[in-house]
């Protein structure tokens, strides 16, 4: 899923965001109106501040290890990451240069094999998980280590990208401290962070006795349906873990880097409206009524007037077709409509999405939408159907504790503190499927820009820091 860049500072978010009781699906709905509002600080010289952040991150890479509050084993882990930074980037280049668009199963499997071999050599049991043919997806790479020590940790990545074989954007190109390429930050960079963090832990003997699952899905950008099958193994891995760390693109702005303690759900709806077709001169009459298009407009206006404004709730009609003869194909999101100005419309179809911070908010919004739909203008009928989607990852005290632990790692590395990203600024992702079962932290992958676009970049300067953070976080969780 495409990350949303944190372009504005959202400090009020931390104070305003409701922290829900752990795993409570019936948690109270956020009621703080200011929570979703973005606030722009008076930054006079953003370029200077950006340079200051970059300098702080760079400095973190060069503080003497002895000054950093790292144990000898942790120092060894950090040294391994530094010594293999160029190797990690060369490996990233190789995996980016293999096309793995979600609908290119051969490419997704090939990228999976490129990670499978090194994971096997680190003592993981790495296997390819096949999906039924009907899902038309490549499958997933999962790798397991089972022990008895510390927390059971699930590391989440994905092998696929939005760039299919016919896309013009196919190659990794390095330009000094950055590189462009399909999936460099979303999220082959994050996958490489995971692999090189595990290599450093292995080198220090720190994987011994740990329970770690690596889950690289092959269809995150366009998951196979039904999701219950496409995400079965991920959900099982979540049930058998205590903590999930997800390595999609990191978010940062001129002042601060962010981690993700909450993500909104993303699901869909289809509104189907029917009216009585008749000569337009009879519209509004008792026999003809208002027609399908007026009814669709009434419903959408009521959604807009009555449901809009609740923090973290958004719903967007993306397509509308209406007339006397209407066809809409959900698979391709394409439709056609025929109608005449002097004929009352018989059918209207609207499809859209809903994003919420909690499942309770989603269910309540469904109910309110159903009630609006049920009112009906004269001689019209309407129904709304809701489609399955990505669940939400609500902010919990456990997720916040993981961020605190990460900031302990940042402190030891001499790196700046990270803040919690406003969930309103981030899309749904695979970590949401396991959020009900674990404490979760997301957005721990590579920094970069332009995910899903032809200028997707990765910041190679801060890349070793992301690997160190990941390695030390996993290390401290598994002691
Ligand atoms: Zn992604």
C-alpha cells in the first residue's frame, strides 16, 4: 500500500489520538475534533531544519560505539551492519531489477527465492506458501525459527510492487546518496532491512533460542480474494507471535522521523439504486416518483452532510454511473451508461471506500449508511453492500510501548527520537491483519519518496541506520 508522506508536523496528534484498550474491538470512538487536523508550525527555514535532521541521522552513524550505551553484543551487531552496508545496497539493486508486479507470479516467486536462500542459511525454515489458483496470485515466502527465549517476533514485508511487466519503470539507478527504482522504498528496501538486520544478529550469535517469523507476502499491493485465504498464514503467524514489526516505508518530515502505531482500515461499498423509468414530464408525480439519479444524489448528499467530520473517518465515492441502461464491472472499475434527458433514470450505481481507525467505527458507519439508504425518495429503492477489506490497526498501549522501546534503541544509537505518525496520513497494510493478536509497530523500513510512482526513491544515506534500529529492536525484544 502506498505510504503517505508526513509533509506537515502533527505534534497535536500524539496528545489527541485516543489510545484504546489493547485489542478492544469495542473501543470508544475518537471524539476529539482537533485530532485529524493538521497543524503547520511556523517553519522559517525548512531546508535548514531538514539538513539538521539529516545531519543528526548521519551523526548517529558515526558516534563511537563505546559512547552509545550498547552492550558488547549490540556493538558487534552494529559493526556488522556498517561493514555490510554496501553489500545490502548491492543486494537491493538485484532484487529491484527483478520485476515483481503483483500480477507477475514468476517474478514474485523469483524475488522470493532471492530471500529464501539467505534466510535458510541463517537457520530459518523458509518455505514458499502456495495459494489456490483461483486467487491468481504468486503466494508468499514465510520463514520460521522456533525457540523459547524472549518475545515471539513477526517481521512483515512484501515481495510484490505496483509496477507490472509492461511498466516503463523497471531498473534500479543510483545517484549518489539516493537511488530510484520500482519498489525501492515500497518495499524491497524494507525487506532488505529485515534480511540484513537478521544477518547481523546471526553474526553475533543473537538468533540462538529466538522465535522469529519472517512473512513476505506476494500480493500486498493487490491482495487475492477472499482475504481469509490470501492472509490465512499471516494471521496464523500473528496468532503465534507476541510482537509484529512491519517494514513499509518510513515517514519523516523536516524535523522528525515517525513510526506507525495505528493504521486505518480500508474497505469498500457499492450502492445500487433503482427508480421507475418514465417520461421525464412525469417526474415527481405520484406514479413516477423521483428516479434513480435523484435518489443516488440524496444518499450521497446525506453521507456528506451527516457522516462527514468524525476524526479518522473518511468515505469517498469513486465511481458513479446512472441512466436507463447501466453496466458496471467491479473487477475493472469500468462502467457505461445510457440515458436520455427526457427519461427518468432507472438505475444508478456508486462505488466507494471507507477508512476508519477502529472496527467499531466501521460497523457504526455501516449502520448509519444503511439507515440513510433506507429512507428512499418516492418510487425508488436502494441498497448498499459492503465489501471486505483491510482491518484497522488501532493505537494501543502495547503499540506505544514498542515505540518507546524503539526510542530506547534510538537513544543508544545517538539517533533522534521518533514520533507516532497520524494514522490519517497512512494507508492500510498487512500488519493490520495481525494487529488484533500482537503489539505492532509499522513503517520501520527505508526512507524514500514517491512510492507507487515513476520516481520512487530510497535514501541510501540513512539506510544503515534503519538496519541497525531493526536489529537492535529485535535483539532487545528477544532477550
Ligand atoms: Zn507496500
